């Protein structure tokens, strides 16, 4: 299985989003007000932004990650002449 980069994926039509966002598609009632019909890339951008927000909020809920600045000591460099 080959992993593609985001640039390669952006240029390829995504079959499920293309089919579902055409006029009369399944996802048109959900996303049409925000992105319009046939806007597959806009939906992919919206979903990835929502996923990034969820990951950010989940990281905030972990106390060790949230308090990392207090838990780790600062690095002090001694000046040598």
C-alpha cells in the first residue's frame, strides 16, 4: 500500500465526496449551505479543520500535556568566557 502526500491527494477527485456532493447527493443537505454543491475540496478542508480542533481539545484535557510548561525545568546555559 502506497501512502500519498496531501499534495497528490488534493489533485485527485475523491469518489465519495464527488458523488455525495453533486446535486441531489446524500451530503448536499448537510454541507450545501456551507460549501455549495460539488465542493468536495471544501468539505475535505472543513473535515480536517474539525479533526485538528478535536485533537487540540483532547490534548488540553490531558493534565500532563496541559501542565508541561510547569513540569519541565527551564534549560539554563552557563556563559563561558
